[in-house]
C-alpha cells in the first residue's frame, strides 16, 4: 500500500516565517508566525498580535486559523500547521491553540521547533482527549 504523503514541510515553514515578520509583539518581543495547510492544499498564515491588556493577545496559530475561515468560510479542514519564532527557541502551540487546531484538524500534523531541531507531532499527541461537540 502506498504511504500517505506528508505535507510539504519546507513550504509551510517558509510561509510561517514570512508571516512572522508581521507580528505585533511590543510587550514580549517574541515574534511568532504560523501557517496552516488545508486539505484543499491552500496555505493560510498568521502572526501573534499582542495587546496592552496582555490576555487579549492572539497567538500566531489562532490568527492563521481565523484568517482561513474569514477568507474561505467555516468548512476548514486542517492537514498541517507549522510554527516558527524569531529566536530559534523551542515553541510548540499553547494549550488554547491546540484546542482550536483540534476543532478544525483532529488529524492535523504540527511542525514546530524543538530543543534538538524540528519536531513533528499529531495534534492528539499534543492534546490528548481534545474536546469536541460533534
Ligand atoms: N505565542 C504564539 O503566538 N504562539 C505560540 O505557539 C507560543 C506563544 C505568542 C503569544 C505572545 O504574543 C508571545 O508569543 C509570548 O508568549
């Protein structure tokens, strides 16, 4: 049986890096970019957008997902997500973003910088027992 092709990691990482340049991160000075690959083969990107009321900050991953839906509607099916930051430090999606990724990509593969280079994980490894209403 043919092995299922992994999504194009390099292309997705490049898209995330481009989006990272648009980050609004005056408080943490930690710029993050994310890129979402859909099952239709499209790529949507996002960056972190901070706020003086820190808790209102939107992570790069959620910005990318919300941008995808704003552009193409609610039938989003996420195949993969790539996350990058401008410090080259380990950075996996936060808990809130894991839950939002799971909503639209229960089979999604996540690429992120680990302690020893790029890591790849299934969303259910990052978020066991994710919550779903459907
Ligand atoms: N951040 C992201 O955008 N994505 C992550 O995966 C980790 C954290 C942002 C939120 C905040 O603007 C800054 O990084 C520091 O936490």
